[in-house]
């Protein structure tokens, strides 16, 4: 069960970091602010789980990242990347 939790949490962390980077680069202030909560929450779960992880849990941790970054790129493009879409922008 903790391998699944690590995969999901790492996926969420890396997806949030990727989404955050795109938000910052494109000036989406509100989205960047809100994404920070996902990043810190995911980090807390990972930091409490990984130190006692076995090989399966470490593999799950390592696989969550690649899937998470690709998912964040896909999602950001569809949610905030449309031309003329100004949600979350203050400038």
C-alpha cells in the first residue's frame, strides 16, 4: 500500500512542480499560489514515507515523477494554455 501512496504522492508532487513552473512562466499568479499547497503537502507525505522504503517503494517513488511531469504539461496546456485564457492572471 505504501508503494501506491509513494507513486501517487510523487506523481502529484512532480505534476505540481511542473504546473507551478508553467504558472510562474506564464504569469498565472493565483494558480501559482494555489499550486504551492499541493507541493508542500506532497513533500510532507514523501518525507515521512521514503526513509523506511523498500525496493518496491523506491521504484514507485522513482516512477511517479516521469508520469507526473508529462501529465502536468498536458493538463496545463488544456486548462490554462489556451490562447486568450486569462484565468488567474493579475497583470
